């Protein structure tokens, strides 16, 4: 092999006719050559004396940096009575937005209550509530522009409601009927809407995090000033995809807001068995991005933090990490019973710290909300929700054909054949497949 | 003997393993204090303590990477992946590490102490991500053993053998049957061999083959066929990798017909592998083409789950086609 090439330098007479005795050394010298060229190019782009890309401070003291070196405070603005703390930040939340946020939280409370009951009655198969985290999800969505993309985990129905997803659409999805935008393919609460810039939920945890980085990078290329918000739980933040996603976003400067919902639990696993560092916020610093921790029960604080984060992310094309602190008041899902892993006392204690009540108190103090009107609205909404439920429940199931569409853009030949065989089979045993044959079901 | 459902049988096998092996560890998401989302590890932490039965952070690649290291160190590492649908973040650790540990080191190191338990399969209104049967991805990976119990009794004996085995095992638990499968199960330890399929019903006209929850389906189809005077031999493959070619081939030489049923999609499924092998082993004995009754080649659906599934009626139809060929 040519020794000059080995050192990674471009040889003076580098023409393609160079003599390489055998294939292998030809191959390797090409590689070295490419690396050599790259090296000299990089030298021009990067700080030539900092190849390790680190802060160049030095010390003669032998000491470890403490694992608690970063002790990140919780940003807050108002107390449980809806009163701004002395010295709190100025609130930029206008009346209309405030009311819309409140109405969204109020709606989600009622929807969640009703749908969990529907699950208990066996009308839907599964449900997940947002209970305790309504402020974090709603206020963060409210601080965005409608062009901004939302990548959610599954407990963020309030963000979708804020965007204008209709009550009927929530119902169609939960009942997996033919009007569900997702064609009845996913379990309840796996919403998605292209029109509302809300990416369809995927159950595998953490997968949306690097995707959000990529999506935001595309928005940066568009140059329209849009960004992406990405929600995930403190449990999902343990997944490899979290680390991959933050690093990709930081290195490639994607305008994405990572919104970690630290609600204390991942199913039964308490945060104390999930991680040892100072929450999730400290990790943003590790990946080289601005980070903040915010009181997720405090609507005003969440709104201001996300608004500022958005401004910064879009202006500088940089990711930001926000960790919101709240408590998952409900069971993990309708399949879960928290009495198996936490005490009623603990739950009752946190129930007092209600994000909806706190914001309601604030609105009343501002004279932006009439208590009596609020109560009667709740009644009306309850009725609307129940009526929508009853309607969606009897909408027909998706057509059998929907079983094979969207696997690919066009239905391929082998799937067409499988569908034809399935139809012939169903025609033979209609009573066994009542949903698709229209026949009455079997007794057994 | 005691009446146990499959969860209790699995729990009993784990209990015994933790007693027998003072360093054995059981771990995964929510398996600690709570005892797992299906309660398979219920009471284990209470009995054996937090250092041997514990919750892990929510990271499957971490669980399996940790398990590989732990097993290499000499600990019976019994890891749980909460749903087989969520095993994929650990795919690299399993396929490139677990399966190749022994081979790549010339047997200097191995992870034969590792068992991965994971609930799999459909029929529970779980949609795309709580229903999959991903065995074919792993069956393409030499070095792994893939084990599927069909009922409570099998679950305890096969799990005990998987823990004893000095090769890494993925133990696929049919979650649809966790509570539904109830039977007499010995309270003490017993082993069921990992390399033997089981003929659970003898017959002469056609061989029906399945594994895991699907065995129940072919048994039901066999009952229907018997009423029509068709004699079915029903085989539970039990171990999908490496699989018991001999038992299946001998049966097909006798019956001349084979129907394989799996929950997973048709294309590239393990049924295809079996068809190819049996076709070459038994070519001159075959009376009809080997048939596969499988899921459709789509992601696992929700609203049309019933239509999608390889149910007993589809297997029954395949039996009729086969004998009338
Ligand atoms: C890859 C993957 N592993 C496991 C699961 C099962 N699972 C669903 S939700 C959940 C807990 C998530 O907790 P967290 O991220 O804190 O969100 P929270 O439910 O608290 O909102 C688990 C383990 C999953 N969906 N995906
Ligand atoms: Mg959580």
C-alpha cells in the first residue's frame, strides 16, 4: 500500500491510473484517500485545535463533578388559589386564549370521565385519561401556532381538542367505526389528524421522539417558521429513542420542543425506580440544548415557558427540552388498578393539587369566568358527550376492504387474492363473522 | 397437583427457579413490587427481595443488554419484555448479541443462562401493537431457542426447561390463554423437553400442526373434521427453533397431508419454513399440497380482528380442501 496514502494525505500525482497491485489494497487506499480529503475539509470547517468538541477549561484539582451539580428549579407563576406569586413573571395570556384553554380542559375532564365509564360498561375496549395533566397538555398546545406539528404519546387528547378535533371524531376513534380517521385499526385513544397537524399515535413508546426531530428539520428546510412539539412520559424518556432523538435534534439544529410529562409513574414504576439524575430536564443540558422545568399544574407557567421556547426554537433553529411536573391522578389505563402499587392517601394528596381548579380560580379572579355559567355549561357538555357517544356507537364498522388498504399505497396482487379468499370464506360462514357479513351472530 | 391457570403455572416455575438458583434474577418493566402488568411475577419480589426481582427503567434494549451481561457473568437471567410487540427496541441485543455470544467467542463466553419471557399473540382486541406474533424474525436467527406453551401445564414444564437450558431461550407466552387456560399442574418442578414436538391426538388422514395459542384452534378444527369422518393427527410443535422435523415428518409420512396454522401473517412466517422442509422430506408421501392457514399479510387489525385471524373455520376448510384434493 502507498505509505503517503496511509497517512491520510492527498498524494501529489493522484491520477486514477495509479498502480495498485491487487484489488484489496486498491480498495483500502481509496477509502484512506476519501478520509484524507474529508479530514482536510473538516479542518477548515471546525476549530482546528478542538477536535474533541469540548469546553477547554483545565484544572489541577482532582474532583468529580457532583451528580447533583445541576439542581433545576421548577418554574411557576401562580398558587393553588389562582393568585400570582409576588415577583412572578408577567402573564401574556389574553382573555380569549385563557377561556379557550379552560374550555378545553373542562371538556377533556368530562370526556375522560364519560369514556372511562363507557369502558367499564363494556362499550369500548380501552381508555386512558389525562387526569391531573390537563394544564400541561392544553397550555403547551395553546402556546403554539396552528402550523406547528404535534407528536404525542397517548395522554395528550387535550392538545388535539385544543386544535379543534370534534367531539364526534373522538367518539368515532374510540368506537373504531367507519368514520374513524384511522379506519378502526388502532385501539381507542390512538388519534391522529393530518388537517390538525397531529401525528397519529403509535403505541411503541419513544418512537415519536427522533421522528419529531426529523419532522422539525423538514420544517426548518421549508423556512416557514414552523416547529414541532413532542410529548412523552418520564418513563418513555428511558427508551433509547429518547437519547437518539435529542442528540439528532441538537446536532442537526431542529426546531423541536421536547415536552417531557413527568407525572411520577410509568404504569406501576415510580420515577424513583426509573432514573437517578435530576428528572428529565438535566438530560437536555447533556445533549447541549436549553432546558427548563415547569410546574405542570400551573397553566400560566406552562404557557409562558412553551411560548418562549417556541420563539427561541424557531428563531435559532434549536431544540429545547421542557420537563413538566404533575401527577398521573388516574390509573395508567382502564386495564390498570393503581391500588396494587400506590396508596389512596398519596392519590388524595395530589387530587387537591388540581390544575383545572387552579386555573378556574385564576379566571374567576380575573372576572373572566362566571361560575354559574360554568356549572351549566358542564351539564350541557355532559349531555352532548353522551349523545355523541350513543351516535358513534351505532355507526357501522369499517368495511372489510379496509383490512387490506393502506398496507401499501396500492393493494398488491397477493393481498387482493387473500381478500377474495376471505370473502368467499365469510360467505360460507356468515353467522360467524356478523360484523362483516351483516348476518346475526352465533350464539356461542 | 393443583388447579392453576397459565399465569399461576408460570409464577410457580419462576418461584422454583429463584429458590433453586440463589443468584437467579427476574426483571423487566413493572415486574417488581406490582408483579407485572399480567401479574405473572406476583409475590416474587416479596419473597426474594428487590435485588433479585426488580423493575427496570422503561428501555427494552437496556433490559436485554443488561440481561446478556448478567447471563454471561453466570446468573440465571430471566428477563420480561412486557409485550412481544415491544421486543423490537431490543432486536439488536438479541439478534447480534444473545444469539452470537457463544459462536463468536469460540465458546469462551456464552449467555446460555438467559431466558426472555414475553406475552405474544392476538384475539384480545389489542390492535397493531398488542397482538403480534413475531417468532419468524427470531426463527431466522441461529443461536436462539424459541419456545411456545399451549396451556398451563406445558407452560410450567417448558419454562423450567428453558431456565435449565444452557442456550438462550425466548419464551413466548400466549396472553390470550393466561387466565383462560386452567388445568391440573404439579406443584413441584418438572421438565418438558425443548426439542420435542408433541402429538396430542393421533389420526390417519391429515396432520395439523401449530404452536402456542394456535394449538387450541387446530384442535377445534380437528373436532369438526372428525364429525365428518376425517381422522386428524394434531401436533403441538412446542419449540419453533430448533424444531422437531422428525416427529412432523413421521406423521406426514403416515397421513400424507399437512396443514400448518400460525397466528402471524402468511408471507415469511415459520409455517413456510416447515412447508419447505416437509415437502422435501416427505415428497413421495404427499397426497395433497401442504397448506398454511395464517393471518393475512397486513398489520394486525382491530375492527376486523375476527376476520383477520386464522380461526378454526379457516383451518377446517383447509382440511376439507386437503382431503378432497
Ligand atoms: C416500547 C414499549 N415498551 C413498553 C410499552 C408498554 N407501556 C405502555 S405505557 C407504559 C408506561 C409509560 O409511562 P410514561 O412514559 O411515564 O407515560 P405515562 O403513562 O405516565 O403518561 C408502558 C411500559 C410500550 N407501549 N412500548
Ligand atoms: Mg409517567
